[in-house]
């Protein structure tokens, strides 16, 4: 299932750890992804309605004695599948990298899901191919401005590759090692 925007996947990711009502989703996204992703309340409710129509979410009303009923949203199997497919696929456009890739790294970390290292390595290969394509362009026919544009694109991709190699790769390797250490410590404690 292909949804329309990465923001839809982020909303699905907010529900991977359990059902929430709209205000809880807003609080979660605001506290967890505020540095990379912003979503207005009205945008959230439009997305929730669309995701429900697409079959990714279901909802029910929860009534309280002293407050109006709340609509609680939870993922369907299709919603979980769509989220996991998005999570594991590389970002195709450099313009989307800052929000989308960092959002994916957040969810791998927050949900303790396997596959972050694979995503980083795949993302590196995608960007290396893009850089090759940019650098293969015939530069003799380009005007000064176009040369400036493609130089900008190449430096952007080079910067992302450097960041992936020097920051993201060690982060996922450290996280993987850290999780292994914490699992083995828990096993040791249970044994005693």
C-alpha cells in the first residue's frame, strides 16, 4: 500500500506502540519528533480520517463520565505493514532526506526494530548512485548557472553521504551493540 505522504507514515508510526487518541498522537509527535517533523492539529485529523478510509487505521469512541467521548485510533494489519515497508525503504529524494530519514531513524530506535543498519547501507548506495549520475552529466554544455546548480546538488549529496558514514552508521552499530549488551545483562540477572 502506497500512501500519499511521509507524514501519513509518521502518524502510523505513532500508533505502532499502541492505540492513542488524537491529542495523545499530537503530544507524542511534538515531544519525540519536534526537531524534525511538525504537524498541525487540523492536518493530523485530516490524515487520521484519510488513513482510516485507506484501511490503515480503525477507531472507536471511548466515553468518559465527566468528559466528552474521545476517538481512539489503532493500526490495522494493513497499516502496520505499510508503516514497516516505508520504514525499511530508502529516501529517494534529497529534498526529503532531513525529515524522512531522521524520522525513520527515530522509529527504528524508539520501537527497537531491526533493520536500521540495512537502511543506512541501502541509503548510502542510493546516494552514491545519485552522485554518480550528477557527476556524469556533460559539463561542457552547461551554462554558468546550471553548473552552479549541479555543483550544489553534488555537494549536498556528498554531505549526506559523509553524514551517513560518520554519524548514522556508527549510531545504528552502537544502538545494535547497546541493545545486545542490555539483553545479555537482563539474561544474566534472570539467571541469578
